[in-house]
């Protein structure tokens, strides 16, 4: 009975270390300059289009950061367009338009901070999934 408990604990520990090591496999691999540059451009708003169009070498690391960068960029575009449309429609109601602008500014600021954190994690060679909407994919690469 005691041997089974010990065996279960060691099995759990082995599985936990395998999961942790599989998450950091990219960090242990040596990344070249093109991969890191692609990761950096992926989080710089409209500059995400440069690696999206120009980069041919797309491994798991590049695809991951490119998808996240495109998703952040598309969210920024959606926020800007929604704010613009709401301000046109609600132009007579100044107070509501001001609130809309303030909320959009806060959301864009949060996305900017998330982009900076993701950029730093990409430079470290990590696959950092963005909290809250990291699993949501507006755009996906094949």
C-alpha cells in the first residue's frame, strides 16, 4: 500500500516535470536572429505585417508569436473602429462620446502593456500565452 502511494507520487512528479520541460523546450533551443526579430515585430502593432508577409521560416516559436501579435493588432483595430463609429453616431451626446474615448484609451493602454510583456517574454525565448484571451484566436496560421 505504501509502495503504491510512493509510486503514484513519483509518477505525478515525473509528469509535472515533463509538462514544465515541454513548455520551455523552445527556450532551451538556440534561437537565431530572424526568429527573435520576427517575435519582436509581432508585438509592435502594425509592424506585425512585416513578418507576416516576409518571413518564410515559420517554426512553432515564430507561429506562436505571430498569431498572438496579429490577434493583438486585430483587437486594436476593432477597438479603434468601434470607437470611431460610436463617436460618429453619438456625436451630439458629448458625454457618451467622451466616455467611449476614455474606455478605448484604457483598453489600448492595456493592450500596449500586454504587448510589451509579450515582447519581453519572446526575447527570452518563452512561449507566453496572454492571460484572458491567449486561447482566443481571431486569426490562426496553418
